[in-house]
C-alpha cells in the first residue's frame, strides 16, 4: 500500500528544522505532499510562490535520495481538507518543545475529530535544530543579522534580497 503523507506549514521562511522533518518524512511515506499554507488573515514575509519554490528546491534532493514521490503546493483553508484532496493518510508535524506539544496536541485532537481517517504523526526535532523557529529567523533577518546558521543557503540569499529592497 502506497502511503501518502502531508506536511503542512507556513514555511515563512523554510528553515533547517523544516528540512529535517522532510528527511524524517521520507522514511515514513512513499509520496510526500508539502502544503504551504496561505492564510488570508496573515501577511507573510515571503510570498506563497516563493515559499513553494524554496521548499521544492530543498525537499527534492531529499526525496530523490529516498526514492519517494514529492509534491509541493500551496493551500488555503483547513489542513484536513487539503489532506483529503491529495489523498493523504498521514499528517506530519514537528515537535520542538513543550509549547509545540501543547499546541500540536490540541490541533491533532481537533483534526482527528474533523477527519478520523487522517493519522497525525509527530516528528521530534533534533538537538541541532530544535531551537530554530521561522519567527526568530524573520526577526533576525529584518534586523540585518546573519541567519545562515538556521536556514539553507538558498533561503539566506532570498532573505538578503528581500531586505535589500
Ligand atoms: P505553522 O504555521 O503551521 O506552525 P511552521 O512553518 O512554523 O508552520 O511549522 C511547520 C511545522 O514544522 C510545524 O509542525 C512545526 O512544529 C515544525 N517545525 C518548525 N520548526 C521546526 C524545527 N526547528 N524542528 C522541527 N520541526 C519544526
């Protein structure tokens, strides 16, 4: 049975932590669909198309090495609706700390109520990336700091361009 997993997030911007979750995902599924969330109420730092392009570029080599099928698309609305649309049975989320656990447990319970056939799977962050958050990366980049310890080189370049304007 081919397993399809969905990995939803804002990825604003993609970080080394996100790439690590993709690495774990490649061991768990045959087809990975990364969903880049477009929230009408939030103004992102990077446009959805940019985030999709960066996530695709970062995830492609990982998926290629693992021999799994990869799709990266943007979505709006409910994660469970997106997962249903792409035929996913697994919903992947990363866990960094107790705050993530509280938030993610609430979300997993709610999603289980909305879509009983969709199984949430938590991926623990590694010691090397568990301190990384897209919010902090955005703040550092906005203040002209060096984000290269936290994000892949392509993302660091994109952020430099974004704030050079
Ligand atoms: P969202 O707005 O959906 O929380 P994010 O882009 O912030 O989107 O995160 C997407 C997913 O990646 C979440 O499950 C989050 O817990 C996980 N994640 C973010 N940073 C890390 C990290 N450093 N290590 C592991 N997982 C992470």
